């Protein structure tokens, strides 16, 4: 298997799917390919259960996780995919306004 620098998981659980997560995943794939970033893998995941951590169930949807850093983003939309790619994927930064949490380490 080819090693990847980053692996992006897009939640496609029921609530995230209802808010367009499949289109978000496809946008990540298309834009990363267009940018020539072959060392980044994009995958769908089952429910990440972050929406169950808030009284407003879908407040965090769609959710995206980027490994190996363990950075979890909330409310990722087609309009924020480019920002995540530019700030996180290309420059190694964090899109603070979308940050749900990051794993220690």
C-alpha cells in the first residue's frame, strides 16, 4: 500500500449525510487531485458520533477528521473545503473556526 502523508475521513453517518457530507468528500477528492496532492487520501467513514455530543444534534455536521494529527473539524461545507486544503493540508495549520478538537500528541 502506498503511504500517505495525511488521511482525511469524512463522516457519512445519517445526520452528516443529510447535510451534504458525500458532496464534501467528493470535493476534497477532486480539489486534492487538481492540486496534484497525491500524498493525501480521502475516505468516507461511518458515523463519528460527534453530533450526539451536543443538545442540537446536527450542530457539528458534517464532521471531518484528519490523521495522523487527529484534528477534528465541524460544519465542513463545500465552501470550506478549499480553506481546509490551503490551511491544513498545504501549510500544516489549523482552521480554528472549524476546529471541534484535536487529539493530544
